[in-house]
């Protein structure tokens, strides 16, 4: 068992953890969740021994081996394969001792231990882990110095997984991975035999891998049993109870205060008034359930253009003359398309995205686009290019010269930068806030196509959910590259596989692609027919494409209905908060009337959501 006992930690004068406590059972598989900056990574470093608590203690079983990826990526002349093998320090030490040992009894002990830890199978296991994280056989034997920082961090992750510690600590392990490697990692962690604690904003990974959730908020930790979906349900119930208790307490406080104000100076009631004053003093205020009103994405929908928006006809694209990265590209994008580009990192997804965005010209073939087409392109480097000293308002004013102040502020408000928030220097914004600002900047002209290259890397779970809802409501086309399977599953209705120097439609669902990546379900086609029925792969693809096209509108309706329901829930919560704050008289009556209208609208919206879900489910069977 791992126990956190009243852990307090300050960094740079700021209180990060305040008497945080949790008791984790043996073999626990834990997800650490919370808003960006809540202290999740700090808590992980405390457990790893990187930081030392100012107060409190961490108790762990004696001799426990804790594995944690250091911030610095490995480098030098060693290869990924050699680096991963060296991570098993016991195996390395035993093999070295075996080369020099003279005592027959000790030699026997060494070989017995080597057999116990399967030392002879270690090279094959190291190679499998590296392959799962995207390293083909040839790349496994190249010097680390030839790889980028992101790929070297993958090697560090591979070495950690290979070492099989008793307690595996992972901090956003998907950040440097593509979808394919993230799928493999999820499968690996699901089968991991020892304890693990993972900081992640990947909803699907948390649902699949963990059986406990520790929520970090306000310096405190709260332990929930179950995966992420179960945690969300429990947390909503707990917050509703807290809000009800807070509203009840506030009403009681007002009643007591009213009595004190009225009778405290009357001789015959002074004692009772003093008694109630003491009750007020002893009353510990119940904190209002935290909510972030600035967690907003609202993409302006474009003016309509006739389809197609973009057509690629036998196009080639690259960076060096006569050396195309991708060739024979045939792709059509219409105004209502939701396309996910999938394929291993390095295969050319970003190159294709830049071609569609007009940042690269075709080397051969044809790219046809509407003359009035406006494209919004989001890439990770744009976040780093924001000017730290300038405010969101200054960034937007530069891109909208001559626009009225109200228009500029209005667009910023769509992304949560209202009022004083628009005047905060970018250097003081969190990574998620900078990502929202970048999205605000690229959508200033209401683009017809949104091209998003890994938009979720700096976003926590709540922000990702808000992004999904905004994309569902967006009136233009979306092309997205992401390792977040939850986002892709809700948004994309077309998959384009970028591989082998070209890009082509993938005939199947995201789950079909997952099975292909992991090498499962080889005996079945995308429609569930067994191999014994002798359905050709060509027919399987054709039927899968027909199914996907047949249910496209239905799946889109489900996502839009779900987004509408969640918007109405939020509106109802806002009204409840205002009522709990003590609205009186006509103001309270207006709020109650509005709440009744919202409740009726919610009932209708939930009915539409359920009906759309049922129809889509039946159509998919």
C-alpha cells in the first residue's frame, strides 16, 4: 500500500499541496486528474523522490522499485535498443558478473536468477516495446543523437516500461506519441502486472487502464473508485450535494443574521441574539463548487461555399525538388466533412495538412480550391510563437487592423478572453489558455476549413470536452491530426490513412483502425463476417464505406444533440448559482421562470438526443 499522509508542499512561495492525503491499495492502477496547474505532476515527483514534502509523509513498502521518466531525454552514441536493455540494471549486473565469476555455486545462482527474470528473452521484449512506440527495426540501432527530442523521450518511456518497476509513474505519456503509439501504450498498460500512477488527460486511456482516480484540486486530493467515467459521475453527484448543502447553509446564515440584527439590542432577547451570533461564528462556510467560466471555445461558422472546398487530383507534395514526401494524392473535402488524418509520425500527416492549408504548393498534379476559401490552420509551433509580453487583445488587433474594438473583444470573448482576461500578458497564461488564444487567432475570419494538428496537447480533460462540443457545432469542414481517440471518435466521420508515401481513405471505423494497429481481429472483416464466409477484403472495404456514409448524418446529429444538452445543463447550473447567491424579489422570480423554461428545453433536447442515439445505434447494427 502507498499512503500519502497530510502532504504539504510549497514551490517558489506558492502553496501547491495542502495536507493532501490518500491511501492506495496494493496493485492499484491510479489516474491522477485535475485542472492544469493543480499539482498533479508535483505530486508525482514527490512520490518519485524528486521533491521532498515540507510537511507530512509518504509511506511505501520497503524495497519497492519506483520507475519515473526524467525530464531530460537520453542522448549520445548509444542506440535506442542498447538504452532500453540497459534499463534492466539487475540483468546488466548479473551478465557482467557471470563473465568473471569463478565460484561454481555463485555461477549457478547467477544463471538461476537470469532464468527467473527471463534475461534471455529481454532483447526480444525490448525490441517489441520499441516497435510499439514507433521504432522500426532499423531505427532501433541508430545513435540516439540522430533523433529529435520527442523521439528520444519515447526511448526514455520504452526504457521505463522495459524495467517493469513495482510502481510505474507516468506523466502525460501520450504527449510525444502519435495515435498508433498511444493505442499500443494503452494496450500495454492495460496488461501491466504491477502498480501504476498515471497523469493523463486522455479519457479513453483512463477509462481503459485505471481502477482508481485521485482528483487534485485546491491543494487537496480526493480518491474515487473506478475509471474516469465512473469518477465523473461520482464527482457530479458530490458537487450537487455540496452545492445543496452550501445553499442551505447560506439560507440558515441569513436567517440567523436577520435575527441578530433585529434583536441584539433588545434587553429581553439579547441573550438569544448572542447565542445566534456564536452559531454564526462557528459556522464553517461550505465552498461553492468550482467552475471555470472562461473554459470556452466557440468557432464562428463561415458563410457557405458550394462544394467541393478542396480537390486533390494525383497531387504530389514535399520540401526538396523531385523528392516528394507524398504522391498520388486524391482527396475531396466538402463543407460538412469531418476528416481525421491517421498514420505513424513521420509518414507525412503534417505535410498533407499544410498542402490542404495552402502553405505548400503541389509539386505535381492538381490542387483545386474555391477562390473565396478561407482556411484556419492550427499547429503546435504557433503557441510557442506568441509574444510573451503582449496581451491577447494586442495579438488580435494586429491581425484585425481597422476592426472596431467591440468586434475584436467579441471574438476574443468566444474563447474565454473577456474583460480583464484580454489584458493579461501571454507569458502569464497557462498552456491551455495559450492554445485557446491560438485557436481564436486562426478563426478570426470565420474559416471554411479548420485544420487542427494536435490541438489537445495543452488541454486538460474538461477543455478537451469543450473543444469537442465546439467542433460539433462548427458550420465548416474539419481536418484533424490527434492522438486523442476520444476526440477523434466523436468528431471524425472519415479517416484518411497517411502511409507508404501516399494518403487514402481508410474503409472502416476508428475501432477497426485500432484493431489493425494492434493486430487484433485478423479473422474478421469490418462488418463482423467470419473468414469462413469468404468475403473479399475489397468487398469488406466497400461495405464498411457504405455503412459509414449511411450513418454519417445520424452520428453527426447525435454529437450535436449531446452538445446542446450539455450547453443547457451549464445554463441551468448558472441559474442555480445565481439563485443560491441570494437573489430576491422580482429577480428571483425571473430566475425561477427562466429555470423552468430551461428545464422544459432540456427535456426536449434530451429526448432528441436519446432518439438520435437509438436511431444511429440501430443503423450501425
